[in-house]
C-alpha cells in the first residue's frame, strides 16, 4: 500500500479538485471515498506509473465519479427549512402528528429553486458538450473540472497552450451563443423558463 502514501502526498490538491467539482464542505469526505474506491476496485498500475508518478487525469475522473454519486444522493433528500417546521408546529398541537404528506407539503416551500435551476442549466450544457468532438469536449471538461490553468493543462498533456487557448475560446463562444437566453432567465430568477 505504498502507492496510497504517494497518492496522499497530493491530498490537498485532490480536496481542491473535489471543491471545484461542487463538493464544497464535503470535499474531504469525497476524497476519502475516492481513496476507498481505488483500494477496492483498481490496480495501482492504472494511476501510478513506473516512476512513481500519479496519473492526475485518472484521479480526477475517480473524484468526479464520487462527486456525481454524492450529488445524486443529495438531490434525493428533500430539505425542509426549520422556520417552516416551527411555523407549522405553532399552528398544530403536537409535532408527533407530522405525517409524510405534511413533510412533502412543507418541503415545497423550500428555497432550493435556484439550486435546481443551476443544475438544470449545467445538465443542458453537459448535454450540448456531448455533441462536440472528442478533443474539444475533453479540453473543455479538463479546464472546467480541474484546478489546472491553461499552462498547467499544456504541461500535463503536452499540447501547446495556444492550441488549448483557442479550443477553449471557441467552446466558450459556442456555449454563450447557445445558452445566452437560459443564463438570462437564471439571472432574472425565471427558473420555470429553463
């Protein structure tokens, strides 16, 4: 398990990747889960080469997978603001009579519309990304989902930074043209129009 020590030397970097992908204050947990997945399901040769260097792209995809699983589970949980429950409790004699139907009704008063709209817009952009060429898609995803700068990407991939810059520029222009109205609706809080 010496490879785990090698992997853990970059722990702070992995946490930053998890935060960038949207894990926020759960980033530590996400990285720990990624380590567990690597221990149980993978061979060290897949993510550490003969020179004992880590294949950062592979680690990124493992972390992204864990963040996606985390988001999927998180989105299934309905959240009810405490103020809503207190207000409900003030109008009812006993909290013990709070039923599943009451919880469903109360959860409709949550302020998660913005978060849902944001992820809906992201899903639309991801779907658009699927139509791009493999190269453009990978460059855009690496830039979007990792803390690497354009120069950092060039160093890691051995692709010229000028090529990466122009690929990203074209991609950003495509996204802006395609989702300009959706983004305006999001900014104006017209979430139902997305």
